[in-house]
């Protein structure tokens, strides 16, 4: 019996476009990377692909940012101290997408988006603390998280905006153009 299988080309296109939002002018922390990781976890059929494609797209955009930084064409480095922490948060967000995949609905996507945003907040700001900017104390860690709250607001807005765009667009395609969103195997 044939079963529907997500079209890997369409999903890859969504992921790559999301990764490229990092290269466009944008307010600080307003990119689609959180949405991209959640989307990958929710829609790619194989777990390995769900991790591989979004992580590869993220690495590709990091390489472009680093090249632009080194050549003076950009002011944001692609490679930095907290990069491993960012990738761990990103992988955890893909895993949250597996939970969303169980029953893709408005509230599950909303909950997954909130969880993903909080995971990124706690992991990435732990990395900032680990750099030593706030001192290696519990008070320093708390100060680091408190100082990061305004940045998280922008990140949270971006996550929900891009989650709406990505999930909404893909679900719209599934309903109106099922031959694009799915291919039989």
C-alpha cells in the first residue's frame, strides 16, 4: 500500500529560505532559525533528515556570514564561542518538532514554538554566561538571564512570525496543492 510521504524537495526549499533570512537585513534576533528547526522536526519523515537538513542549512548560512565577516562585507561573524550551544539548542528544537509532528494542530505548534523559544533562550544565554561576562556565580547566571529578556522578546516574536509563515504556508500547500506537498512512494 502506498502512503503519502513529505516531498523532500519542497521541505528543503522551506528550510533553505528560512536559513537565508539570516543573511537579509533584520532586527537583532529576528530570523527564522527557530521556526526552521521546529518545522524540520515536524515535517521531515526521517529523524536523521529532520536533523541533517536544518543543521546543514544553519551551517551553510554560518559559513556565508563568516566569509562576509572576514572580507569586511558583514559585521556579524558566523563562527563564535557560543556556536556549539546554539547548535545544541537548535537540535533540541528539532526534537520538539517531533512532539509537534504527533498531531500538527494550531495549539501544538504554538506550544512547540514557545518550548523551542525557551530552550534557545536558556541554552544560548547559558553560553553567554559561560563566556564569563557575568562572572561564574549563580548571581552572574541570573543576571545574564535577566539581561537577555529584552532580546528574547524579539526572538519570541520572530519565532512565532516565522512559525506562522512556514507551518501556515506548508499546510496551505497540502490542502490546495497536495501534489506539491506530498509524493507517493
